[in-house]
C-alpha cells in the first residue's frame, strides 16, 4: 500500500524477502511470553501452558475390531489396481474408515453404514481437516468402499466383509470402551481441582456418544453442567449455548471442530482435551487457542493429546504429520500448514499404517514401492518446510527489540495523550 514496487513480488524471491525484512516485523507469541515481557503488575499477560500426551491401550474385542478393519483396508488397497484415480480413492476411503474407527465405535458404525460414493477431493478435505465450507464438516465421511468383487451394479447390497465389520461395531457399541475409560480417568482429577475442560472430537457421532456417556458417568457431580456442541447447530445457536453456561459452578463442554475457530472460550474454560487427533497440525493450535489466549483468568492452562499406541492410524498420523510439525514448531515457534502434496500424504499414511500392523506382506511389490516413495516425498516436503521457516525466522525476527527500550516511549505516548485530553476538557 505504501510502496508500489512491492506489488507483484513473491516471497519465494530471496532478494524480495531481504527487502521486506527491513520493514516487516515478525513477532511470535513466544517472544512476548518469556523474559522481560510482562504487564504493569509484573505478571505475564498469558497463562502458563502445561501439555501432556496420555495414552490408552486397546484390548480384546476393540483390538480385534481395529485389526479386522486394517486387514479389510489392506485388501481394498491391493485390489484397487494400477489406475491412479482408483488407487487414490481407495487410499482416502480406507483411511477415512480407519480414522472413524479410531475416533469411536459410534463414528465407525456411522461410516460403515454410510456407503454412498464420495468425490475424491471431498474425502481429502475431510480427512485433512480442511473441509470448512461444508454445512456439517464434522459429519462422518461417505467412504464408498466395496471389495473388488462387488460391482457398482449391486452396490446396494452390503459387501459380506463390510457386513461383518458392521456386526463387530454393533457388538462393541455398548461394551466397555478403553478410550472413554481413559478420558474419564483424566477428567475426574481435573474436575476435582476445579478445572473447566473442553473436549474436542472430530466427528458428530463421537461427540454425541461421548456427551451422553459423560452425562451418565458424571451425573452425581454437584454443580457440573455438561453440554455438547456440534455442526448440527447454527453458529448463533453454538454461541448461545456456550454463553448459557456462564452462570454454572463448573462446566464441561464436548465439541467438534465447529468451535475450534470463531468463538472465544477463555472466560469459561481453562483446559483442552484432544479426544481425537486432528490430521491438520494447525487445527490443534486453533483448538487450544480457544482457551489459551489473552484474557484467560487462570494462571495455568492445560492440554492433553489422547492417543493409543496400539492404533495403527494414530501411530501413522503422529509419525507422518503431527510429530514433524511439532518439531518445526519447537525450533521456529511457527506452526506450518500441511504439505500441499495430498496424494503423497495419503500414500505415506497408508504405508505407515500397514507397516505398523505388519500388513505389507499382503501387498504387491509395485504397490509397496509406490507407498515407500510417497513416504520419502512427504519427508522431503517437511524437511524443506523446516528449512524455509528457519530462514524466514532469521530474516524477519525482531529479537533486538527489548521492553526496557520500548517502555519509556510507551509511557511518553501515554502521558502525551493524557495532556491532550486535559486541554480539550
């Protein structure tokens, strides 16, 4: 706006970035939460953030159901053939099913029953948590899977293998749930200490299931109000429901990512539990940013990332996406977006899932080579993103600005403003 010579330039141009660095100030939250940066009372303006990664373990029928789904998905991928579009749709469809299984039995059952054909791009956006334009982005995906032996002409008939998975899920729906048991073991001491948690789920069916079970299992806690907010509510209804909890002695909110942006929760809540891993590292930051922000009255904000070491899909997402992004964030203070190579991400995730469960023996050599290549591509993209952020941080960081230098100018500005106000009076 002030210098027309900047118009049309791109950040990829190294000379342009160096010119921009003379005018552009990049200051991260980390720069104002450490050292001398404090408010007038001598305390830091943001709460302390304590994070943890509690784990739960699958057992018995839950482990058997997860293994059955992985075996089924390996067969679908192997039978997809060599056509690029068919193979990519098989990747995304099987990953979508496995993600629902990892979320909850209720979400898995919904996905297994919802077999309508989906567009490939729609599945990609849903899985990578970029489907923000949908009216209900937290709805379970339409996986559109069938075994290679089932033709489109008889797609209204349920594939016997899918039918067996549906029966397994139905049997598990009311059985003891290790994931639910773990979140209850986390919640009880938090609630005893006076915390007000928000639990984020990926799918609507999971949020409803979890909300109902928590209301049942925590019903005897005096003064605790539990609410569930999903994409089925309009934005205004979501806001109204959050505000209606303000007068309660203690609050527990179960929500999908429809609340990860737009509505500030810091005045009513102080803890975030990630019941489901987001596949987009930015989304985790957005969830925690609802409570860990300026204006949070609690001195400490807690977050917990829940996952299962037994789950092939949890392990794949952690290894391929979240751990890589976390490493870059620790080094640069910046959360980088997902790589744009979505087809490679699908292959890398599938490769990690099948390696985790030892299912690569079912695959042909060309397919194994393709999956391994995708994993290498994604690794290279993350490495390039890391190097790019480090270079950007070096150019744009303004670490020479110190509070002791800025504060006198700020006081001078404040006193000048008061004198002008008095003269007008």
